[in-house]
C-alpha cells in the first residue's frame, strides 16, 4: 500500500513540476513582450493640426507623450511607465489611470494607435526617406477642414473597398518607396471631400473651399495621380473619411 501511495505522490510531483516549468516559460514570454522593438526602436511622430506630437516608448519602460514645445499632450504627464500586452495589443500605462492606448496597426515606419478613442498615425522620425511627409498647408485651413485628422498620406490606388496609401512625400519613381505602400480598408459609407485653396503670391489673401465628392470622383482623382489627403480612421483601423487637397497660386 505504501508503494502505491509513493508512486501516486511521485506522479503528482512530476505533474506539478511540469505545470511550474510551463508557467515560468509562459511568464518569460510575457515579459519579452512588455517592451517590443517596434515600439522602442523608433521615434514616433504624429503630424497634428495644432502641432506635431511625439510619443516615446523607452527600452527601460519610460513613457512620454508631448507636443513640439515639450508640453504634455492632454493628461499624459500623469503617466511615466508602460508595458505592452501582445494578446490584447494594449499599451498599459503606469500609474494606472483613465488613459487607454491600443496598437491598431504597425507596418514599416508607420504606427496606428487608438488613444482614448482618437485614432492617430505616427511616423518614424528617424526614417529620413519619409521626413518630408508632414503637411505644409495647415496655415491655410481657415475653416478647420482638416481638424482632427488621423493621418496625412499619399493615396495611390483604390480597388473596391481597399485603398493603397503611403507617406505623403511618396515618389512613385523611387522603387524603395514600394515597401512603404500599405493596403488599407475603407469603412462602410466612407466619405470623400475635395479641399482647394487659392492663395496670392504674398500668402496673405487666401480663398478656401471644400466640397463633398462621390466615390467615382475620388477614384478619378486617385487615378490622375498626385492625390494627397487628410485621412480619418475608426477603432477598427478602417478609413472613414478622406479630404483630398489642392492649391493654386494667384498672380
């Protein structure tokens, strides 16, 4: 009888050791995801309406989110640490609070984040090839046409519900830009607008107009080339709105 109990005990001990080792391995995997390289190895910059915003994820776990002059964005200064959950794609900030950040998409030099329901795309400020992709025309946005946009992109193709985008300084003659192209999904009932402003040579007299265009008109604008626009996203990383823009200079 003692031998039977001894054998059963050994079996339980073996099972317990297996569970313990498995748990340690899983815990180790979880720790490796806390500060992934796609967050830490880049200088993530969002080109915003009011100012550019930089979000920083340090290898040491330090977190910061600030504007051009170093001022915190919203209440981001309440948090100084972060960790990343690879299963939920949530970036967990510490100390715990109300601010929520989720990774919706990460591709080469492009990071799409949902920050408290506000979806913004960040570009790698260290990538010199796309350094010229920031919007230069917001000073002429007298009617807040682009207010709250999520990204500023070259729109280079459309196929059904798919839109091909790239950084705004995209050069179709440069083969190295191909790797920056990204096929994105249009949301149901996505809307399209055309924003045109006329400005005299002095830059002082500006006439701005924006009108809604049909999907057919949008396809033609994309097909004609050189389509650049402000883009809005939903929480599913789908494009909900595009404002194409153009300008003329009055002599």
